[in-house]
C-alpha cells in the first residue's frame, strides 16, 4: 500500500504540473485544463490507461482510491488539442463508461474523500467537454439519469459536504447554460432532470429548517457566502423548464405563508412553530430573489416575466405582513432575505432599459397596484425607512439596508455607456428624490427618527460604522437638486451643526468625556460619508466653509485628548484623509482663495499632534502595536500623500513666508517612520500601501527634503525601498521602483552638471552635493538594489517589468564597474550551455544605449 500511495501521488503531481507556467497558484482548483505535453499522447490514447485508474478506484481501500479519483479528475481535464476529433470522442466514451460503473456500484462513495473527488471529477467533465459532445456518447441517457439521482440524493442530505455539492451544482449549471448552443439532434434530457435538481434543492432546504431549530444545529443560512454561491448556480438550473420551477415555488410559498398567518392569528402563539415558519419563508424569499435575478435577456419570454411577477407579488405581500408586526416582532433572517430579493428585483426590472418587460408588472398591478418601476422605487424607499426606524438594534439588517440604499443612490448597472448611461442615472435619481420617503430622510436624519444614529451607552462603538454609508447615500440624493443653494445645504447640515455645538459646549465646561467622545465618533463618521459624496467644487466648498475654522478646531482638540484611543482617533483621521482627497478636482479653489493652504495647515497640525503624542506611548506589545499606533500612522500617511499629490497647494509659499507647517509635517513623517521597524512596514498591508506611495510622492516633488535628511534616516528610507522592491504587492514594488528612479535621476542630473562647464558656470546645489557625497560613502546601497532588480528580471515571475526597468538604467550608468562584475557573476552561475545565451541577452540589453545619457536612452533601454 505504501508503494501504491507514492506511485499515485507521483502520477497526480505529474498531472497537476503547470506545464506552460500560466498560473500564479498551481493549487487553485480553477486550473481546469491540463496542458499535457504532446510526447505523452500515446499513453493517453491507450484505453488501458484510463481503465487502470478506474480499476484502482474499485480495488483499493478509501485512502488510496481517493488518489485514483484525483488522477481521473486531471485525466478528464486534458487539453482538447491533444486529440483528433475521433480520438477525443473515444477518450470521452471511456470516461463516461467509468462514471457509469462508479454510479452503478456506489459503495465507495460513502467515504467522504472519495465522494468529494468524484464530485470534482464530474464537474471537470463538463468544463472540458461540450454538451454537444456528451450527448453523442452511447451511454449518455443512462449516465445522465444516474448523475441526476446521485445529485438529488446529495442535495437531500443537506448537512453533509456543502463543499462537494458546489461541484455538482457547477456541473448542472454549465450543462443547462449550454442548452441554447447544442446543434445535435440527440436529446440532452436536461428538461427532464434540471427541474428535479431544482426541486430537490428547494425542498431539502425547507425540510432542514425544523431540524436545525429543534436540534440547535448550525444553520446553513448563517453561511451566506456558501448560500449565495449555490443560489447563483441554482438560478441557471432553475431557468430550464422555468414553468415547473415557478409552479412549485408558488405552491410552496402560498402554503407556508398561509401557515404563518394562521400561527400569527392563533390565540396560543407557539414561538418555536413561528420561528420554523419564518425560517422556511426566508429560504423561499431567497429562492424568489435568485430566480428573478437569473433572468437572461436572450432566453426570457413574456411568459417568464409574467411568472416573475407572480413570484414577486408574494414577496411584496410578505413585506407588508412582516412590517405590520413592527415594532413588536421581527425576524433577522427573513429581513435579510427580503433585502436580497429587493436588490435582485432592482437589478433586473427597475430602470429605463427594461420598459419592454412590463409583463412583470401585469400581475403586480392587479394584486398590489404596483404598475411600473416608479411604484417599485416607492416601495423600496418605504422599506428602507421602515428598517432604519424600527430595526436600529439589528446591526446585520441595518448594514444590509444601508448598502441597498447606497446602491440605489449610485444608480444602476445599465448596459449602455457614455452620455446615455449618465443621463439614465440622472433620470433615475431625479425620480428617487421626488419620493416622499426620500424627502423625509433628507429632512429628518436624526436619532429621533432613526435610532441607529443615537450615541447612547446601549450602542457599541462599532455600531456607529454604518453611519458613513448612510450619509454617503443621503448626500448623493441631496446633490441631485442642490446646485449652489447654500441655504438648502445649511438645512441639511443642521442636525450635525447642533451636535457640534453641543460638543463644543461640553469641551468648554468640565466636560463629560464619554458623551463627547461618542458624539464626536458619530460626527466624524457622518462627515466622512458627506465628504465622500461631495465631488464637485461648489458642494465641497460649502462643506469647507461649514467646518472651518470652528468645528475643525473641535476635532483637533479631540486628537490631543484621546490620542491613545483608536476608536476615537481613527474616524477623525480618516475624515481628515477624505478631506485631503482632490477627487474630481473638487479642491480647485478660486485664485483669490487661501482655502487650499488653510486646509493643508489644519492637516499638518493634526498629523503633527497625533504623531508626537502617539510616540509618547513608548514600546507596545505585538498585539497592540497595530491598533494603537500603526493604523493611525498609516492613515496620517494616506492623508499626507493626498495633500502632496492633490495639486491644490503651492508648497514653496510656506518657506517664502516663514510658515513652518510644511516643515513640521515632514518632520512628523520622519519621526513616525523611525519608530516603525522595516519588518512592520511590509508586514502590515495598509501601512505599506500608504507609506510607499507617499515616499514616491516625496521623491518626485520634494527631493530637497530627502537630501536634507540625516544619514541614518536616508539609510532607513533606502533600505525600506530595497526591501520593498521584491514585495508581492505590486502597489508596493511599483512605488519602490518609481521612488528609486526619481532618486537615481536626481543623482544623475547633478553628476552631469558637475561634469559640464557651461557659460554660466552653474555650481552644483548643496543638496545635490550632499546626496552625491552620501552615495559615494555608501556605494553598496545602490549596488544591492541593482542586484535585486537584475535577479528579479532574470529569475522571478516579474509582473511589473516596465516599473522595474525604469530605475535600472540609472543604476547601471552610475555603477558601470559593479554592473560588469554582476553580469559576469550571473553568467557564471548558469550551466555551461546557457553562458552564451545569457551573454547575448546582456549585449542586447545595452544595445543602442549611449554612455552617460540617462533621459535620452531610457525608452530605448525599457524596450530592450
């Protein structure tokens, strides 16, 4: 057995090998085509090869038979081009015959490992063979029936192997999706079996509800990622013989809804029975949402749209029934399912592009009086307001409701693009803002009407996070008709004005810390949402005039007081980072306005305050260093980067008028940087993604600052670049390459000046002299980086070659002697038969590149 294990593993590793190097992750299961080498063809053409592995499966014990099935899954994934058409048909026939034998003798599939691998094997069959080829196989009718029965049995045992069911649903999804493209006369039989698969899935999920609730088992609905993935697969299957699916669903929905109403109206309300019925209704609503969302323009008919109307009617009626019970009772799972349905209906049947699908509204008009998508939008908004009013304590429902509101405020995924797309979004948003529920929200966004905006001790601080999404959506809706109406904007901001005034009063008295803190966290999140949505110069200026200088001083004071409490500092710093973002050129202040400089000064004050205070905390433990310190530093770096690259501040002004805010913030940047280890810089993704782009910005426009740094700081920065060059994250590695390129280009220019004696006899600048002197003292720094980049290009899977090539030429021209040594070492490290090839590569690399000319040669070198 030990020998058999090793042999099977060897075969599997051979079949798993990424022969053409097209995958970053060879272990990924989406490598569905195996690029078998042509000289293995004869082995694959022998019928004995496949038969051997099927025999091994039937003969060996489970641990070994599982490996045999894994090999067969790879055999089924062999590239099509390895065979001629008759050979491929014969090969497929052998695979199908083997599947038939396994399903006729299913004892081995009782082992979980075998079962999982067999499901993978089935999915691979459809991935690599077209339905037109499968139906031509002699055993197809018997095999498709066996696979259908096997799938139905698997679905009925819902508590076992959800990961394996994924592959079975993949098989049926791909089979049904191929039906419109089958040209052969042979029957595919999917119209017989697909409805049975859909029915088995639906009924098994409804039957699992009482078992889960009574036995306290893990509820499949809690694993939303798996549920949504399976529903997405099922929606394709359900559209085959859609009439049968709809008839079943209507019948089940009516039956369960009637039972639910009876339970609600009975004098002896049984809470357990009600919970079971609500669980079933949640599943049914998910199914309706999924099937409505699965509508395909090219296969849908008016009859199908009318059926969608029948199904949708029932969910809209259920919404009324559930909302009528508020605020006494509410079921989280049903509410989340309803929101899923509304979102699917929105994507499919709301919007100008679907005017011809009025059939969906025919039945809804009769039953509910909903005649078009305007009425649906009203229903959406009423539901959103109801949820926000009465379900403030249920974080998942509030969060999902706000996401739905946010999606509505953005517009719709129209197929059209350009100006048509833009006009459709505007037209839809204009319809939205006329709805009474939207007007109500824009005028009454206070905790009195929406309890989740409250800041009492009953709410945890994390509950306040959803407020940002709420205010982003609300501000987008406000912007539709706002124009330059400052009074309208002031009215909208009134609740925040009142809150800020309260905080300012609390600060001026012997204040209640906890109350002020909670209010400020909420306000910072609200304002960040508002700032994110204000993407025009006019609207952004209104917000700036509202917050500066009074309220921004309150935020500065909070950073001073609570610097060691990330729950408070993080929202405020993120707000400042959002303010600094020049998105859509919104910070394009008038020529006579000092606002850009004033805004930068406030950011500088906040970053300096936070940076100096946070460093006073001293050494922190490993688990505290990120939340208490590094997270805040990364947000400060993001804000500073946005300010430096935003193109709305002339930084020369600060030195000219003796203003030290610019110098202070750069010194704060250095102090914070030196308190972070190199390993932490790369280990924490958010920190590295804010530090390296900031450094790129500094080396591009502020080299005078870089050259003024102390030698130990320069060494730290250059080492961080060196270590970041090989980072997996391309944002980091590309920023490192760009920063290095700016430094090398700066050096090269100053060296070139030193070598020239022009008429003006310009002296080399002190900054340039300083950096040149530093590099002459530490030549190994740039040499090491050249070595890293060369090794990356030759030996690594280099994903950003253009970025890597930019600094490399400057490094070569600055260190020609070292480049010659490195080239010799790299050539010598290769086998003898590769020496000549690599030597020629290096010759081609420098072909046409003139000595001592960096800028002129760069494009030629990058091409090489």
